[in-house]
C-alpha cells in the first residue's frame, strides 16, 4: 500500500513540473510588465523578468546569439498565448551559441532573464527600439506541447457532448484552443 501511495505521489509531483528552475523563478520580479519595459527599461536594469512570445529571428555572432521575439503574454503554463495582443518585440541575448534549427522562426519560447536596457536597430524601413534581456533560462516549446489539438471525434456533429454547441460540460475548465499555423 505504501508503495502505491508513493508511486501516486511521484506521478502527481511529476505532472506539476515547471519549465524553469525554482531558483530562477524566485529571481523574477513579477511586478514588471512588458509595457513598462517597452516604454523605458532603464529603471529595471539588473532586475529579472519572465517574458515570452514567438521567435521572429536569430542572429549568431562571435559575441554570442541574439533572438528577436514578438512578445505575447504567458499563460499559467508559461506558454505564449497568441490570442492575446502583442506588446511589441524584444531582444534576448546570450554569450552561448543557439542553433537556428532548434530556435526556428515561428516557435513559441519563454525566457527568464536580466534586463540590460534598450537597443535601437533597423526593422524594415524604420528604427525600432527593443528592450534588451540577457537570457538566464530559456524554454522553446515543441509544437505538440504548445498547441492543443482536439481529437477528431469531437468534430463529429453526431457526437452529442460536443456537437454544434461547443465544448462538452466535462471539458477541462480554462483549456484554450490553440492551433499551429
């Protein structure tokens, strides 16, 4: 019996695992919003933030790598929610090499990092001022992790609980529909 309870407790703990370490999560100042960073990052230099979005580009140089990310709000599971409005773009930098096959354009990403200030670069035919974040921890979501696909039988009009009327009454509360482009 003790073995069964121990196994169930282990499964419960494993199911609640987060993508970021506990030490990095404790460093994050959750009072800082992306809008505050976008308007002026200077007062927040040296503080840690948790931000995320969709990768717009990656640039590798001898000094390290620079990710350009279109910001979206992170859900409670740290997955960027593309249905929310974007606050703009930001740059995430690291002295490490980031492989462009892993950090592809269009993939969702979540970052904990230290605010380093602002950087102005050309974007199309204009100058754009990016908030600059130095990566402490980063998590790139796989397609299957970040987007929920409903099983095909839910779309059967003869399947009563879903039918034409939306999600069934027993459907998990707050589960967002997200579809890969």
